[in-house]
C-alpha cells in the first residue's frame, strides 16, 4: 500500500524539484485532498482529447517549454486509439487499472494491464494506445513541453 502511494508522490516531487532547478521559484506541496480540489479542465494539451477525460495541471504548463506534470482522469470503458506525443513522458498509475500498448494501431492483444502503483513510459514519437475497464483510471504524467497529441489515423478525429 505504501509503495503504491509513494511512487506517484516521487514523480510529482521530481517534477517540482526540476522546476526549482530551472529557476522557477514557485514552491508547491500538495496533499491528495488538495490535488482533488484543483481546477480540472477538459482534455487539454498532452491528452487524447477524448470526451470525458479531465486533466489537472500539477506543475508547469504542458503547452509551454519546460517540465510539467498533469493528473489525468480517464472514465471507465474508454478506448484511446494509437497516437504520439512529441515529448518523452513518464507516468504512474494512481488508481484503477490502465491498459497500455505500443504500435501503430489499437491492438487489444498487445495491451498490458497496469494496476495502481505501476510505471510506464511514452517515448517521444512512439505510437501507443490505451483503454480502461469498467472503472475509471487516474494517471500522473510528466514530460517536457510543449507537448501535443497526434493520432496515427485521421478517422479518430481526436487530434489536438
């Protein structure tokens, strides 16, 4: 239990430490309760743009140069088609079971189910796809902006 809680906290702390080292004098310490009260937006920069996805910026700004961390809420029963981001990203699953795979097209047989406390990467320009089961998922994602999202196939219509 402690290990699954500690890993997301470490990711956020590393992001905040990098902000300070980059000359950003802002300091931020957030409890889980404080994070839950931050303003959520719809799917913003660095998300798939799918209806129902909500993002909260924890640190930095994914639309601008520099390190950022976002909290991503993904509803249950969601399928996210193959897409890429220009930046390299690291992520930690905070709650729910997040299934992620790599490749040019969504392939259910290539998905790996990641329970809370799991870690994964999204290498820059590497196509990946994801899905949720019946329960929603919360993921913390860190990268170096500006980020974007480009779907591999125009038929998805979810490009930012």
